[in-house]
C-alpha cells in the first residue's frame, strides 16, 4: 500500500488541489448567500416598487426566474420590473401566449409565463434558450418547470404568500 506523506510531491499537489477546490466552493456559497436578499411586501404596490428597484441592476442577457404559487405576486413583480426598465405598456398575464415581448424601455423585456406548459421540451421548442443568449431581459414565471434549461447565472426570486396582502420575496 502506498501511503501519502507530506514529503510526497504528488500527494502534496493533490492536497493543495483539494484545498483550492474546497475554498472555491466555500467562496461560491458565501457570495451566493451575500447576494441573497429578503423583502417583506405588505401590498401589491410595494411588490411593484420592489420590481422597479430590481430592474435597476438588470443587464442585457439577464434571466430572472420567478417561483411561487398562484397569486403569490409574480406577475405583479413583472409589472414593476417593466416599469423599472422604462416600459410604459401594461404587463398582463399571458392567457394562451407563453411569451410576451415589451420594447421601448432601457432594455427589451421578454415575459414568459409557463403556467400552462405541460412538458419542458415545449419550452425548448419555442427557443427559450435563445433569449438567454440575447440582449434582452427574460423574466420567467413558473421557472421551476424548465429548471434544466435555466442559465447558471439566473437570478432566482422566490415569492411566498403569507397573508392576504403579505408576501415574502427572496432574491438569490
Ligand atoms: N404584497 C403583495 N404583492 C403582490 N401581490 C399582492 C400583494 N398583496 C395582494 N396582492 C394581490 O395578489 C394577486 C397577485 O396576483 P399575480 O401577481 O397575478 O400572482 P401570480 O402571477 O403569482 O399568480 C393580485 O391580485 C395582487 O393585487
Ligand atoms: Mg402570473
């Protein structure tokens, strides 16, 4: 049996490699935690205002994945994001269209609502991944339905219904 010792250069290199890998993982986890932000909303207007603030930091190619049950306020937040981007059109819940595009703001906004999506491959067919490589901001309701297709850098927003007008919003 070969025993690794500190004087063995191969074992030492492996050890340093493992240490660096662990450090990188801890660093990644920490930055993700630091990026995490929780907001307590007490009205639809507050959620819209929060969306407006969120929009300030959005860049071309950003994807915002929205999670939360029906009535959690996802569309409400999209209205705020649109407003924050300077889009004057009213954002509505797409009834049968899955994708709505809004132009005229600082950046184009693509609003995707996957509520009626049955299979993830349907989203792949409509070319959802192309939006992530383009100059638009894509905001996706029911994003968990296409989890494997989402870019790694996606901003996740989790919305929880706490009461009639109370919502907890966690951004990570
Ligand atoms: N704090 C709040 N944030 C967002 N929506 C709220 C809030 N309080 C009450 N509401 C109401 O909840 C509903 C949220 O609807 P919507 O945004 O369409 O949800 P979702 O898209 O998640 O299904 C709206 O009728 C809105 O007026
Ligand atoms: Mg909605």
